[in-house]
């Protein structure tokens, strides 16, 4: 898979999930947030959304960049981000029994992380500066 395709996938995923979390945090949390909960929990979901939008925009803007150390760094950063996010979702599957969608998110995030790893290794800039 090409690296620019992975950047496009990550951009779309980040922007869609981010907007969803920003606009409808209760729905984005798969029902774990309810009206009686403190507003801080809703704000945390919104901050999560803002972070995802930012990462999605970074991925979108770098998708057609020429091979460079900067692009390699963004690739590594997104690989680690999605890998850690997949592990966190997997951890959630075993510790949060109120939601059963952690498997889906863990799988999607792990596939994106593996895609970045494979495409990133094949597209490394090779510069040593």
C-alpha cells in the first residue's frame, strides 16, 4: 500500500471521528456518556475530537509530500499513535464491559498502524541528515 493512501485514510478517519466527538460527544462515546454525568466528561470527549481533527489535518496536508525526514517523522508518529490507540481500545475491551465496540475500534486502529508501518518502511526517505 502506498504511503499517501495511508495518510488519506488516517486523515479521513481522524476528521470524521473528531467531528463526531466534537459535535455529538454522547453518541461518539457509544452510550457511555449520559445526561446526568458531569460536564467535564463531555468536554473530555470534545477535546479528544479536537485532537483527532488536528491529527487528521496533519495527515491530509502531508499526504502528497516528497520523501523527507519530516514525512518519515510524521509517519512514525502516526504509526505509534494508532498502535497505542489500538492497545488502549483492546485494554478497554477487557476492562469496560458496558461497551462492546472496543474490538471494532482496536481492529481498525491496528490495521491503520500496520498499514503505516508497512508503507512507511517501503517509502523511507533514506536521507541521513
